[in-house]
C-alpha cells in the first residue's frame, strides 16, 4: 500500500478524465478515495463503481464558491474520517465556448471568462487546500497536496489567457504553500500536463487538427490520463516529500522551460 498503510484521498473534479485516472491509481493500492463532482453525478458514480476496494466516498459541491469549497472537504472528512492527500484537479478547461481573445471578445465576455476561471482554477483550489491543510495541522498528521496545473502557464494560451493565468497562479500558490506547510510535514507539488487524451478531448484528436496536436511532442503522440495519474501518485507518496515545491512537466517534451 502507499506509504505502508491505507490513506484517505480527496480528488476534486474526478467524474472523468485525469481525475478518474488519479482516483483509480490510489484505489489500486488500497487507499480510500472521495470522488468529487460539480454537476456530473452520473460520471462520478461510474468512477466510484469502477474503483477497486471498499469505503470510497462521493462528494459534490461548487469549488468556485468559498462555502462550497470548504463543504467539499468537510463532507469528505465525514465520509472517510480524514483526508491525508488532496489532489486538486477540478478546473475550467479551455473550450470553443469560453474562448476570449482581445479584439474579438466583448468586455463582458472577457471579464466573465477571467472571473469564472480564476474562481474555480485558482481560488477554489486555494480554499480547498486551506481546509485540507488546516485539517492535517489540527490532526498533527503529515500529508500531501498535488495540484494539476498546465503547460499553458508557461507557454501561454493566446485564445484562453484566463486559463493560463489561473494555472500560473496555481503553480505559484503551490510553491508558496510548500514553504509554509513544510514545518507541518505537508508536501505541496504540482503537475503541469500538456495535451492529454481525455474523453472530452477526443473530438479534437479525431478532427483536422489531430495530427498537429500529436506532432507537438517528439514522441508523436499526446499524453494519457494514466501517465498523469502516475506522476500524481508518486508526488503524493512519502518518498517524494523532499520534492515539495516542485512543478513536474508532464508534456512529452512538447514545451521545454529553463
């Protein structure tokens, strides 16, 4: 088992895609997992049913609302008894519907895009981290927080600048928390994925830009949710505690930063 004993894991935004793969990875070693969803209850229930083992939880809530973010953690503690690891995966992803380019987007659309993405991707993650870290400190227990960021924080997202800004903020938040929480034996790290072949991205891969997306990496393909989950699982392990503060690029060398 991870760390030699069963842990309680909260994975936000785990009704599918990367979050579901992360939940599966922890459950495979005997950890209990709380599956969080905002609106896709059917997907969340399917994720939980697919998990090996018993005792897994199901929690819902709007992570972009301060009260909702804290309630997600409170409900997880009620169901699992504790939270040892937080994986902050919930977020607003770039889509054709939330595209916002200066010169093509109205001011109302621009401000709405920034408000929504910052509320969920950054403030929501910050609020959930506060609740989990406070719980761990009060228990006097070590733990881990792993944030799912994005390579877009480094290379830029010209059609979705709010997304890139929110993920850059998430990476910076993780590094600040890594310093402040280290005295409590809580590690904080981030994973910055490139393009990942999740179900909601399959239409892009099957479309006219599919070859271009695969060509971004010298491997000639895009990433998988299981590959991101493997990185998350290791970063959350006690063996990786000394890597607290790091941001792991998981993008198949599609974007290199100094």
